[in-house]
């Protein structure tokens, strides 16, 4: 089973203000950016940059995907999240916060609905520290409000 990109008109599901609250630093509104995948296809994600700017100010990313089959099944839900991920019950079909493990150690949250998987990644070097569960849960709830049914 494969995941498809470019499934919504925009992957920018949080405003700059909402993402700033999550990241703990002031961020501009996100910008949809095309990404060349290793298989040659073009994907997309929404990138957020620190208001202070600069080439190293990339701070957060949202990527929305959908299964090629069209519906997220129980089997797909079970595969969302790395071993050691924290599951937050009652948010969407499944919400997980990935463990901070080397080599990247980037804070990551994933939230799934019946049709979509939203992946939020923060750049650890550009934020004061990883968000707590409450902050991730608020962000996931805000994302769920704007995802199509």
C-alpha cells in the first residue's frame, strides 16, 4: 500500500500563529512547497519559517497524505507510528507522537481521519524544546477541524 501526496488544495492546515504556539517560536504562515520524491514523483508539504527569517529559519512542516486505496483501514492505522510512540486516545482515528530518537530526533506528530494522515514535523534546532502532549493535542484538534470529512 502506498500513500499519495497532493490530496488537498493546501497542506497548510495550521496558521502561522497556531504553529507558533506549538513550536514555541514566532513563525510566519506556512507555504506549500513542491518536493521531488526519490521515485521521481512530485510531492508537497507546507513549510513554516521563523519570522526572524534567514536561510536556516525552516522550523516546521505539515504533510497531508491519503492511501492509494482511498480509505484508511484498521491495518493502516496500526502501522502509523514508530515503536515507542505515544498514542493519544480520542483524537481522530489515531493520534501518535513519535519518540525522539537519533539520528534525527525531530519532534513528530501524526493524526489520522478516515481519509487523511497529517504529519507534523518540527526542526529541533530551531525550537526551544519539543512540545508537550497537551500542545500536540491542541494542534491535532485544530488540524482535524479543517480537514475535509
